[in-house]
C-alpha cells in the first residue's frame, strides 16, 4: 500500500485501448434508463475519504507535492467581468506562478469562457506549456439546445482551445433519460476533434453517490477524457467523498477496459492542506500513474496563492503575507 510520504513525482505509463472493446452502452438510445451498477456504501465512502485528510506529510514530500499541485492546476476565471486584460494576466500567472528561486512549475491550463479563448491563445502562443481550456455546452446550466452547444464547442476549438469542459444535461439525467446524456456527450466529443473533453457532472445537483457513480460511468463510456465534479457555481462543489466515488469509478473502468480516464475536482479546494489530501487519495486509489497533469487536474481560482505561501514557508521557514501575491 503506498504511503503519503512516498515519492509523488512518478511518470505515467501508457495503456492502449483494447481494439475489440465495445462499450456496453454504445447502443443506448435517448429515452433509455441505465441501471445495474453496484450501490455505493455511503458510510464507508465518507469514512475512507475522511481518513485521507489525517495523513502526515513530511517536509521534502510536502514541497514536492505542493509543486505537483501547481502543475496540475487549471487556473480559472469564469466571471461576467472577465476582460482580455484579465485573461492575459491569468495566462501570465499560469506561466510563472511563483518566484524563480522556488522552482515552481507552470500551471497545467487556464480555463476561460469561449469568448475569451482567442485572447488566451494569442497571449500563450502555440507552444506554451500551459493549455487553453474552455467551458462550453451552455455552461453552467447545460439548458441550451444541443445544436447551440455543439456549435459553441466547435467555435471554441477553432479559436484555439486545447480542452473543452462540457456540462451534462442534469435534467435528462435526473428524469432517467440516460441514453440522451450518453448521446449528447458522444456528440460533443466528436465536435471536440483533437481537443480533450472534460465532462462536468455537477455533482452537487445529482443528489446521491449512486447517481454520481452512474453519471461517471456514462461519461466515460461516451468518450470523456476526464470526468469533473463541478462547475464551481453550485454548492456543494468538489468534496472528498464525491471525488472518491468518481476515482473508484475510474479504477473499475480501467480494470474492465485498460483505458485511463482523467479526474478533475473543481470548486471548493482553497487550501494547500486540502489539495495535498486529494493527491494522497488519488495515489492510494489509482496509483502512481495518475500523478500527472495528463490524468489529474484541480480546478481553482484562489488555491494557487495559498500553495505559493506554503512553498515559501517550507523552503524559507517563514510565511509571506497574502499581500505579496497577486490575484487571483
């Protein structure tokens, strides 16, 4: 069993999709309800999730873990007041989050609205280590006609988005039209072309852990590269128990298919201590191969500054005040 003090900086290996694998729900049609997954044990999930918050991480491993958190971060601004200047500033911070002396890596991506994608792409250029991610498909509600959502996806990709964060139709899911949810994810995946697809479940609206597990499975079967907890606009957003349910769904899917699916908790992760607990949970549930930005992201807007303060404290022995760090 891996421990929290083990080296977190492990390289992911590659597993190819089996050629003959056929998703069992590939022929599901709109109007169909999917069932048959095992019921989630709520007590065990919540107890196990709580246990990950109690691990002690020593100084050297903590510093490596904090830098890994930065490398996995989707630095996000999704506000009505977003401007090209604000997005350019976000990109600048994502490229160089902290002082050079601390050796902090670049963030994995910036996440913006579709209209802001051209500005992010222009600032970052074509070969930056930071990806451009864009929410789409009628974010955050998903209550738009499918044709509109697909066009928004295609436009964001054409404007330079490397990744699309889509939202599922929770209305369709909650009334039991699982076939419609599956079909729409599959169509968005096709609209993404070469861009990676993260599927937002909006777990705060799915009510039960069983629903979270089922929605996770549908998204993976339909072609998601990542599954993601939340938009950040609904409370509760990411929680440890919900993320654990999704990680276990990814693990089971991997055991069945050999396909690695990424995970992105988003919303509500504001402190370094929380972020490190998520890494411990990730490692002990899915193993070293998922300890890479290719398979794990954290959606955040305020987390970065707390991580930078903790890196300064760990490296220098004293805290810098919040005023030393720029927003967000």
